[in-house]
C-alpha cells in the first residue's frame, strides 16, 4: 500500500522540521509548504490524505485555506488538523467552524499528535480518490453504485472497475438514445419525445412497441456489459418518463465547475477559481463525443460545450498569467485553439501571452500562421489588416489581463 501523503502548511521552520520528522517516523510521506497559496497548489498537483494546517500564515491564513478546501467538492473530504500557537477558545471555535476536523495548540505532545494523525487518516479519504472516485466509480446513491458516463473525448460507461465502450457495444439506435438522454435536463425524456424522434411516421401503437423493443435491447446490452446489475435501476421509466438515474456525467461536471470558476473570477475569489478550473479541466479529454451519434440535439450540445470550453480556457489562462504562470497559460490557450483556429479572442490572448513571455519571434510566427488561416477562409486583405490592427506592437503592461 502507498504511504499516506501528509501536507504540512506551516511557516515556522523549526515546527516544519519537527512535523516532517514525526510524519516520516509514522511511515507517511510528508510535504511542506510555508504559504497558504502554495499549499492549495500542492493539493491540486499531489493530493494529500491529511492536511496539517497552521492558523497564522503570511498572506492567506489557515482559516481561509480551510474555507477554500471545504468549499470545493473535490477537496472537501480531506481531513484537516488545525495547528496553532493560539489557545483561546474563540480561535478553536473559528477553526472548527470553517471545517477543521481537529485542533491542537503549540507546544504539543508528539505522541498525541501521532495518535490524532492516525485517527484522522483512518476515517479520512484522499483527494486522489476524490478526483477519480468521488461522485464517480465508488460513489453510492441510496445504496446503488453510481454509473460513470465519460463523454468527453470518448464515450464510455464505467461501474467500479468495469468499462463499457459505447461505440463498440451499443448499436447506432442505442447510441442515439443515450445521446438524447445526456443532453436533456436531469437526463429525463418523455416517451413521446423518443417515439417522435425515432418513429415520426409510425402509428402510436407501433411507435410504442418500437420504443419498448429499443429500451429492452439497451437494458440487455447494459446487463451484458455489467454482469449482475439491474439495468432498470439506471435506465428507468416512470409515468411515461425515461430517465438516467444514479449516474455521473463528466460533461455536466465540466460545465458546473468551469461556470463556478468564471463566477469566482468575477467576484475576486481567484484561488477558489483556480481550484474550480483545475478540477474542470482535468475532466476535459476532448469534445462531447455523443454529439457524433446522429442526434441533432446532441450535435448542438457539442457545439455549445466547445464554445463554453473556449470561454473557460480564456478565463483560466488569464488567471494563470496573473499569478505569473505564463507557461501554463500558454498551454491552455494552445490546446483551446485546436477547436477554433479562427477565434480572434484566443489568437489575441495567445499573442499577448507570447509577448509577455518575451517571445517576440514566436508572436510574429503566430501572426503569420493566423494570416494564412484567414487567407484560406477567403478574408480580404482589408479585413485582415483591420483584424491585425487590434494586436499590440509591444509587450502588454498594466491591467491587460483583465481588459478586453
């Protein structure tokens, strides 16, 4: 079994050394950060099984770090042990109210610290499991294991450790039905809507018979792919409504998290926004594949989702650049431009990031490539010059990241 990862956020070097040594003796893998902002970034990159958090930190204090952890669903299950030199009752209450699981004051007994760490590890859940399993494979709704629908970049169903490839195992009609369900609110469709989409010219009786037959084939295919399940639990019909139940869809999660990130940027909650964006973009593996299954609504949803991805990419890249992480911002924009090479906002942001990165030659090369794209699309020379007049001639300064 892998060693438990303990993240220590503490600014006192002597306390850091003591905590690091104690965690090593416990057989854990400790990591140390001296600033709250640094600690949140480490949580994203190397999820811990337990967070030992000092209350008094320079910059972002321990209470704010704990609030950020507890607000985000991906991190909310990390056990937090609040550690501080303050022993006043109000400070203890404040720490517990923002979500700390336990509280110790300095100086502390090493043996008591060990015991509390072991207790928190026993009942805690790692963030790695949260990213991969929370609301996913190992999650349970009312005692029912949740079915994971991966629709970004591929179409695959997963239940526990078993995978089901939609393109290989579903027929074209079955794939179209799945696509219809994935793009409707709450995964619900009226039986009449399905019948009208598939058999518009059939009589009501024949359309109903065809619907029953298609539904039976889908359920049978699911039960063959996931032996032992009751497919009616996941694909239910009640009072004429067909619905997907006990499922988690990556496309829906991506939209929810990225929208929250955009909202958090607008309210100035930048660290929370970075966590939301990082969680969202970890889900994006490509376009919404069910949009290729021959259903008009799914194709439209695919287009809408790509446009939302491009909007979120710009917000995320600006956020990364604001914190000086220009290389990461460039990667986000370069990948996004694969989906829309004519998106002027993306090209302009890409260009400005290259200038800010002190890469004028690459910036000029980008403009040359963009000109070729515009020429292939039959833009006139006058139109191209008008577009290029909007590009700055020198490295950006001031508030260029937050300006249009």
